[in-house]
C-alpha cells in the first residue's frame, strides 16, 4: 500500500520585512522564514542569479506560485527537450521553507494566555482548580497561560465558560 506524502503548501504571505517572511501554511500555522539562512544553506552565492534576493527591494517581489514562494525577477532558465531555453521563476520548495521556518506567535495568542491567567487569578482559582473545572490538565493551563501551546476553540470555550464562569465573545474586525 502506498503511503500518502503530505506536502506543505503556502497559502498566504502575511508580511515581508527585510529578508524575513511570515507565511500561512495549509495546516493553518503562521511561520516566519529567515531567508538569510535559507539562501546561504541552499548555496546562493555572488555568482548565483538568485543573489539579487539579498537585496530587500528585490526580495519583496515575492509571489505565491504553486503554493510556494516565487520570484520572477531572478534570471533563471531551464532547457527544454528541444534544447530551447525557457525562462522560469525562481522557486524554493515549501518543504524546504518549512524546514527553515519557526512558528510565529500572534498577538491574539499572547493576549489569550494573559487574559486566562488574569481572570483565573481574579476568580481566586489555581491552575489545578481551573483545569478540573474545565476538564483539562494543570499542565495544559500552564502552557496556555505561558504561550507555549495553541488552543482549540472548543477548549477555549470550556475554560472561559465552564472553568471561569464567563462568556466567550469572538469578533472579527
């Protein structure tokens, strides 16, 4: 039986600053990629056409093509079967980019942990007491409060409504 290979895909660019990019992968995770490390690790040097990507203005021209990052401004050609050269965009596979990325902590995630801690303390509850009331573990409550774990919406609702006795309201602006 063949094993299904899951290939990561980039769905969106959140921002580009200097030679760093924040992207969203198809698993919903936002990750930051430091392209200084990526370009050096894949052997881009002074002789490489991709060397122009060390210039932040050229680097900012990144687009999403084939669910990875792509640059039309890099002079790159492939040889076709008929020996003709065809210009193609410069791409680095999303799997390679994932390898050199790190998770991006969102402001919202940081605020959720802080809000849970503040409201737990106002309610006079320990992490253990909140965990028991909301059907989770003290370790998990600690990880959320210290921004070391993501939280599912259903779990957040249980912690807020059942554990803390508050109402959860979510707004999209």
